[in-house]
C-alpha cells in the first residue's frame, strides 16, 4: 500500500496525491469506506484464517506484482520487484503455519486412532473437515481478486505496456497476442462449458490459472504432511467456479467438485463446503495465550526449527 502511495505522490502530481489519500482512507471491513477488493474486507478472526490468508491471498499479491514487474513504467517495475520479497515471506508463514496445524491434527488422530471430527476437536485439535472448509473459503475469495474472466481493461494495460503476464520473459509467443485465444468458463443451460475468447481480453483468467497451478503445488505439500503421518485424507482446492462473486461465474451455485447445483442442494450442503459460525467459534476457543519458551498451543505442532536456526525453546521475547 505505502509503495503504491509513494509512486502516486512521486509521479502523478495532484491527481496522484488525491488518489493516494483515498487509498489511505480505506480500512479493511469498514462499513462506509472499505477496501476496494472483497477479500481484504473479510474477517481474519483466528490463526488458521491468518495462515490461509497469507498462503492464498498473499499469493495473489505475488502474481499481481510479478505481472506489474513486467511494466514498461520503470518506477513501477522496480518497486514491485522489491515488494515480491515481502510476499515470499508472507506465503512461507501461511504454508508453514498450515503444515504445523496439519501435523498436530494428524498426531492427535493417530494417538486416538480416529478420524471422528468431534473426538479430534475434543482433544483440542482442528479437524481436517474444518481445515478444508477454511481452505475452500480463502481460496475462492482470493481467485476473485484477479477480476472478471474477460476484461477490456486488462487488454489495454497489456497492450500499452503497463502490465505483463506472470514470467512474461519465459513465454514463447510473440508477446502481442493478437489473433490468439484462451479458454474461459461459462454456465449455459445448467452446464459448465468452455469457450474460446481473445487472449488479450482473457489476461485476468491467464493470471488466475497461473495462481491456481501454484496454489495446488503448496496444497500438495500439505498433503505430504498427512501422507507421512499415515492419514489417508487429502486436502484439495475447490473448482475455480466455486463460491465466485465476480465475473461471469458470479452467483452460480457450484459444488467444490465442479457440479452446477440448485439452490436447495446449495443450502443443504453449504455447511459442508464453507466455514460455519460453529467452526469459527470452535477455532476461536482454541486461541489461548502461550508464552513459555518451548511450549506451544495444543492445536499446532512445534516448528521444525526456530527462526535463524535457533533452538525451539529460544527466548525470542522477554516478558517483564
């Protein structure tokens, strides 16, 4: 945010200063002046939500910044390249955090010899169904951040050199894209179909698909934690049409496995697919304060090693 404010002040005169001031006045979740993008107005009430946010939503930042780093406007390109380092740390926090949650859950499941969510919760761990529902929610609100699947603005930004694609230099096409097409989704007569559209107009979808591929790789690493512990359950990202609020798929009732469903089935099964108030209340009940060096809350496993390879019980903060 502050980097964008700096660029607006430095290079765009009075209009830039006014836009920068408007950006700074926006507050996440504010009723009167919220953030422009919906995912940044969602509540982050607990550590599991925080880890999911940093894994998925900061990954959106990685891809958006990587596209802007291809800009012909050099101050923007240089600034975004610097910002990518910060996003990498955020994603590490999210991925390692969820991995530790899964490791602890798997440990409890093995100790109790059960996959019953009620018994796992009673032991103070977060059951895998709840983790999957959190994943479904944060993934779906994040892929909305890429915008409509067809966008004339995206075409203009690319053609004018303001923004590129992720890893533009590694792509083997002509980097002009006229005459090229890309497949996007639409729902027609209750069926989910693909159609070809001009690639210039589908650049939001191109970036979204790059994000999805990258996200799935990390979810695969989470599943390795479960596999190593001998737990057969696997996490998965939902279909990209699930729970969408932006673009041609907005408002379509879609199951995580990609089936178009009616209102009745959606209402009946929404609690299976997205976090419920009961889920949030349970996870919040686990968020106790643990400050003794070497001790960890019962819902999360210790890290593999401390920061800068310090021992696990290193006293990072000294309380008076």
